[in-house]
C-alpha cells in the first residue's frame, strides 16, 4: 500500500488478470508470437520482471494495446514503490 491506501500494481499482474486469464492464454501462447522467452513472460506474470520498451512494443502488437500503456504501468509502479521507500524522509 502507498500513503493514499492504494497498493502498487505491477504490470505483470495487469497482464495476467486483464489479458491472459480472460483469454485463457497460457504463457507459451504469449511467448511464441512475441518472440520473447517463455521464462521471461513467466517472471513478468509473477511480478518478478520489469517491462522494457522492447517488450512493451511486442505486448502492444499482440494484445491490441499501445506500448505507452505498458510503459505507463511500469513507470507508475516504479514511482509508487519509490514513494514508499522515501515516505519517511
């Protein structure tokens, strides 16, 4: 949670809950068309990997979104985490 009571949401959680689960899409079905390693997609879905610009473009193409959507999720997550770390300063 951050100071306003909202928790930081990792882009991998959004990917999983808003795209993969509703579509019944296993990790392999996203890894293959994006040409991104399955292990890396797995880490992303587990909120253990950051989204880089290249992956944002690939996700946007295959999920009919925009790279900006994914990069915004990542930067918002990063900013909220940093705010939590610096809250006591």
